[in-house]
C-alpha cells in the first residue's frame, strides 16, 4: 500500500502537469479589459473603441471597453493601478493622465504605478477666436492683448482642463495677460465664443473644426509642430509669432506597473500595427485625431515623463489649484 508521502508526491506531480500548460499559454488567452475613465461617447471613448477592435483582431482576443468615469479620470486610473499586472486590465487615457497628477491628490503615483504601453494618437490645439475679435492673425491678436492686459476673456472646458492649461501656457509664452472664464465642458465654451461672450478658446481640433469650416469661428494658429491637414491654410503658432508653442492633446495606453515586458512589447506591437491600418487612421481622422504611434514602450515612457514635467511647471507657475 503506498505511503502517505508517496501519495502527496503523486498529487503534486499531477497538479504540476495540469498547471504547466495553463501557465505556458501565450498571451492573451482570454479577453482583455481596456478601462476608459470617461462616459461613453466622448473622443477618448470613440478612439479607444476603434483601436480596441483592431488590436483585438491582431491579438486574437476581444478587447472589452469598461467605462469608469469619475474624478476627471482618476477613478478609472485607480482601478487599473490596483489590477493584477498580467496584461488583462489596461488603461486608455489622454493628456489628463499627467495633468491630473499635478492638480489633485491621488491614491496612485502616475509614474511609478503604471507601465506606459504606447501612444495612440494626437490632435492639435487650435487657438480660435469669435466674431467680436477684429485681429486677423495671431500677431495682431497678441499686439492687441499686450495693449489691453486682462481685458481679453478666454474660455475653457473647466479649471485645470487641458484646454485651460493650453492657453495658460500660450499667454505666458506670448507675454500677454488674459482673464480665464471656465465653463462646464468644451461645447458651452465654444458656444460662448461664437456668441461673443468670450473672445478666445484653445480647444482640440475635433471640438471646433466644424465651426471653423462654417465660419462661425476663426482659427488664428495651430498648437503643433506642423500644419494640420484639415486646415492647411492655418499657420502653426511658431510660424505665427510664438516659437516653441506646441500643445497636442494626445492619447495612449498604460498597464499596471510590473506587467511582464514581453506582454508590454506585444501590446505595443499590436498598437502600432492597428494605427497603421487605413480604416483605423480614417476613423480617427473623422474625429480630428491623427493616428500616431510610439516606436516602443520606452519611447512612450520618455514622452509621458517629459509631458508630466512640462505641465507640472505650467500648473505650478500659473498657481492653478482645484478645490
């Protein structure tokens, strides 16, 4: 009759044999959850769904969108920071990933608790004025603003939003002083600009492109390094008189810190392949987003750190605080 010890060894051997194939399964062997920290329907959500569909086809598993809005994106990010670093729970966020970290006390460290995976796209900020502004160029606008400090009102989608910070940086670099009027979203800020309630907004291309094309708003400059294909006649801020002013609203994917490098690299490869697909590029372009990828997770990590430093300085120097 076998001894108790020999039975234990036999059981252990069987368990090891059963566990071995499961552990050796290639990633991903089941659906992946991509957390979007906003409600469905916005630009980030639409971009995430477009990218997830194609990435899922490439990876051979569904990528399921999980919308977790709250606290400007921090609720969804926190849930991912606490997830198992297995590659099965990821975060899709935009430039708010770094700006929120300098505006609020968070339960996570945005640089230490996440592993950057890759850049998903960019959309330029457009410095846009309403019908009451007489300036026909950015240089004319800056000259008028310098002669009338504090008298020009600029709107934003809210205190500490990326478009608010974009114009805080603009007035600093242009040497002017304007008055900030926060609204509850980009749409009301755009409407207020068209109505002449405020003079200027610095929203992303997807938010104001239609109004610019119909003549309800006038674009003075692009906050990008090159001209925007959708508005080729609008100069960059550098061309128009503010060299070095570059404010792109960007989007990307993160994994929890500690996610195995081979999984991170596989996800980055799938992102790059997806963003090179014509249907994905066109879908993003329809939303005003240019499909731009990072060559590696390390490249994206370097970019995220630089953006965090940049916007941290802007927030600190502008003394922006959210109660």
